[in-house]
């Protein structure tokens, strides 16, 4: 599964746990140096210790929902003249609850992280990739992207944005040597559900969920094959295919019932 050999970096957001951490392991196994970004530096340091025998691993602690912190990350990359061949917009979070009851600052931070940070990093790092005529972008959306999600409305809508943005980006980049891939995981065994306080949701309670490593591998392979879209899991693909003909109101009601505690 070796990639184009390059000493340029892969920048992975949300590498301190879950899918992002597993993606970091895949890049390291292929000898690609890493810039790992997340808020929890202690977690990143543990991963750095694990992977630094294989590749150079740089860390940047950053709250990506914050425009100033994101700008500092981008300035650091430019200042150090770090070349990014792989941009992995994986960091994301969820918020469970009705729109009217949810804490607005938390909703705002989630929207900033899931949508604005992804767009900001793409926009900022793309020109140099295009100039070098090589680059791979992997944006992590979700199967949530394909229908409205009452009970997690803003999260579902944010992932619909990531899907739409990534597919359009893949089209815009055709033929320039840079590609964009959108990975849509279904429910996966990570810290996502505890962070969103939704362990009791019907989506996950008493369910056997796929491991983050499986999901990461599918995204990694799809990115290297320059696929525009990859949906993890046969049943997820089947469900999303069936949504094409289902009335939208019905899909919304079914999703609400699945998400309910
Ligand atoms: N697990 C699922 O069922 C599932 C399903 C579909 C899609 N996804 C998507 O998969 C992606 C990865 O999530 P995961 O499942 O691996 O969950 P996770 O284990 O909770 O990992 C989320 C990562 O994002 C980082 N992050 C969160 N807020 C951040 C912020 N403000 N600034 C910088 N980094 C931040 C976290 O690091 P710090 O806390 O250290 O900052 C962590 O490394 C997300 O985009 C998620 O929406 C997950």
C-alpha cells in the first residue's frame, strides 16, 4: 500500500483518538512524516512516541474551532516551510439534543470545527499542492450526511456540508494532480459518542460497532485510489442507496426514531 514516496508531510486533524489516530498509524507505516493536530497534547505525545521510530512526527496543539488558533497553525506551517502533500480533515464532534435545548456556544464551536475548519484548511493548503501538482485531501464526513437527523440536527447538517463541499472540490480538482476524497463512516467505536453524551442513543446502545482501524483503512485506501467518495460498511451503503427513492419525510422520521434514547 506504499504511496508516492515523498518527504513532505501528512497533516492529520483529530489525531489524538479514534479514526484520526488510526490514520496516523497508516501514514507512518507507509513512511510519510506527520503533523498531528488536536487539543489534547498529552495524547498526541503518546502517539508521537509510538510512531517516531518510523517517521518524523510533529505535534501542534490547537482548538480548530477557533479561527485565531487555526490561523496560528497555518502560520506555523508557512513559517517552518513545511510542505503538506496530504491533508486529513478528520477532527469533528457531535452534539446530541433538540435544537431548542442545546447550548448555543457548543453548537457554534461544533459548526466551526466540522465545517469552517475543514474549508479553511483546504483553502489554505490547496494552492501549494496545486503548484506542486500533487496532493491528497481526505475529508471525514459521515453517513449522517445523507439525511436530516432530528435530535442531532446541526451535526447531521454539518456533515451534509462536508460531503457536498468535498464532492464539489473533487470535481474542481480534476486533472491537476490533487484529489479530494470524502470518507463517510457509520457509527464507529471511538470516543465520539461519550464526547456527544449519547451512549444511550438507539444508534449505539448494545450495538457492535466497527473498529476505528477498519474505517481508517478504508478511507486511506480510497484516498490513495483518488476516489471522490467512500461509505464504510455494506449495510450503510445499502441504506444510503435506498434513501435515494424514499420520501424525505419518511427518512427523517426513521432517523429520529433510531437516534432516540
Ligand atoms: N465515531 C463515529 O461513529 C463516527 C461516525 C461518522 C463520522 N465520524 C466522524 O469521524 C471523525 C473522527 O471522529 P472519531 O469518531 O474518531 O471521534 P473521536 O475519537 O472523538 O475523535 C475526534 C478527534 O477530533 C479532535 N477534536 C475534537 N474537537 C476538536 C477541536 N475543537 N479542535 C481540534 N481537534 C478536535 C479530538 O481531539 P481533542 O479532543 O484532543 O481535541 C479527536 O482527536 C469526526 O469528524 C466524526 O464526526 C465519526
